[in-house]
């Protein structure tokens, strides 16, 4: 139900008798009424009085009703205007409805109940529209709140994931101090190559995380072998080669479900394009692009850095190596991107 005492109606009407009779009737029904005797005054009182509804005559001196209507509906489309106009103005009626009038009554109003009914109808419609609007605003706010919450928890998850990745990376490096920083530098070069090859942000992120822990399987290899200063025996070398499979097994066994193919990238990072790599001996496109990138970044960084059994061979030697095995072990597009990075973009390891 509409609370009439809280509803203010502005009557804009130049005929004093009609104005008075409408006012008396509506005040008798409990409404608060503001009166204006022409269009100009109507606009002024509309601004001052902030009515909930307007009864508007069309034919008036000074500012005419259509002009008043246009001003009200374009500035305050939520305030309903009911036109109360003389007979024989069908054209005006159509114009008024087009301009946004909510209803149209013809003067003289012989039965005031018609006026009352029209007002109640419009106010009822207004109430529904307002309720709908506030419900919609409430919904929008709810959605916004939940979106922020989701974004926050996604951010927290990403931070936690990065923390776990760092822990795993450190664990590998504790076991194999010679490769300290190796995984980070391989990740840096992998990202740079990925950008050269226009990989998506998501793909690049998966590659970055995989690169940071790609030697995870080395935790299963005795430290003495990893840090052995001399030449490795064949058996020792075979043992080291198990790290790709072991890394994959660790992630697989624990059912770690990343939104990126991290397991597979790690599994395949020693595969060769011609199928001569390990552990599966797969070839060509069967090897994930991210793994083909990681393979190149891995060998370049490893050769550029010192190892327990040799001094650093340097970037130049490393680049010669990938050129030599371009299209044999290594993806030609990845090799070219890597060469471009060092030769044209002056890429250096941090
Ligand atoms: Fe490796």
C-alpha cells in the first residue's frame, strides 16, 4: 500500500477552479499537494518541492506543458507525470506519451475517482520499478563483492603455489648445490623464448613454474653423484637420467593437479626432436612446445655455467651447440628465438 501522507503531488494547472478542486480532493485523500499556476512556476516548484508525482496541464501561458514535461522526464525520468488536458488534443496526447508521460486524462474530470485511480495506478507502478531497481542494485553489489572475494582467494592461491614451488626448487638445490640458481636462470630464459614465440600468458606461466622445478627428480639421486668432480661412469649417468621420470612420478603420485601441464613439461624436458632423448624417446610434436623450449633453455644455461666436473663452457659454445643440433635435438623455431635473444636482444643470465 502507498503511504499517501508521504506522497507529494505537484499540480501544474492554469485554470484556478480546476487547480483548486483537484487540490481539495487530493488533500482530502491524504496527499500533500503543491500548486503551480503555469509552466514556469511548475518547473520552479518541481525543483524546490521534489514531488513524487506531477499532474500537468498542457495548454498554459508562459512555458507550455509539453516543454515542462520534456524538462521533467529528461532530468528525472523516475518521477511520474500524468497529463490532465482539455478535449480535442489527441495530437498533444500522443506527443506527451512519446515524451514520457505515464498517463493521460481528459478535462474536465467529472468523476474524481478516475483521477484517484490513475494516481494510485501510477504510484503502484513506480513502487514496483523502484523495488526492482533496488533489487538489481543489491544483486550487482553482491556480484561485485563475490568477484572481489574470488579474486582475492585466487591471488592467495597463486602466492601459496609460488611458495610451494620455491620450496621444491630450494630442496633440489640443497641436494645439488652446483645447480643453485640453475632452475631460476632456465626459467628466465624459457620465459624470454616463450615471449619471442608469442606464447599466451597462461602458457608462459605454466612454463615458468615447470622450469623452476624441472630438476625436481634429482632429489632421488645420491648427492655424491650429483656433486662428483670427475667423469661420471655409465651407471652414474644412467642414474642421473632417471630424474625426468622421477620428477614426473613425484608429481603424479601425489596427484598434484596444476592448471598447467607442469608434470608433462618436466617429464619431457630431455626429449629430442628426432626421438633420441629420454625417458620416453618421443619425437616432434609429441613433445609439448613448452618442453621443447625448456630443453633449449636448459642446455644453454647448463653449458654456460660451471659444473663439478668442468669449468663453464660459456654462452658462445652453448649457442653453437644448439645450432649444431637445430632440427635434430632441438626445435628450430625455439633455437632461432634463443639465438635472436642473445645476438640481437643482448639477453644475459641474471
Ligand atoms: Fe634436467
